[in-house]
């Protein structure tokens, strides 16, 4: 489904979602600059499969992420990103996952006024969470 989170226009597919973890596949056809967000209760790992992402923050020297490389955004930290056209990555988040949802949907809902994408995302989250709780 389409997504616009933190200024990144892209496609996202939720592979796994529970109250403590999530895994998504994310890709963007266009390049952009954006802000990672600052999650006080979630640690986020990114595994780049294609493309290039440049990162910079107060806590680290600027770095370039290339296919096959991994980066981790620790709890309470944030980064500025330059995303070159065509990247695909797997994102794994661990912690209080529900605290990430407002950040993930605010751009789509209030800037793009794309209610249908938020509705579809909510349905997808609900299906995955319900499936997880049934186990």
C-alpha cells in the first residue's frame, strides 16, 4: 500500500506486527530528504536491499548505507536522511510498537489528505495484531 511517512513517499508491506515487534518491507521510487523520527520506546533496525541512503545525526558521523548493510536507530535518537531514488529496505522495530503509529500515519492523513491509505493501514495492522493474539 502507499505511504507518506516523515516526508517519504513510498510503498510499504507489513510482514509482521505485534505489540512488541514489527517487520515491514519499504521502497521508494523517488529520492527525498526526511527526518527519521525520534522513538523513545522503540529501537529500529534497517537492512538495505537496494539503493542508497545517506544518514546524519548529532550522535554519529555522516554515513552512507548501501545494499547488504544494516543500521540501527536506538531509542530516543533521530537522524536526517537523504534517500536516493529506488531504495528498498526491511525495517525491524522492537519495543512499544504502537507508539510509532501516529508518526507513521500523520503525513498521509493530514498533509496528503489520503484517508484511504490510513484506512487500509489500520485494517492491515488490525489483521496482523489479531492473528498474533490468536496464537
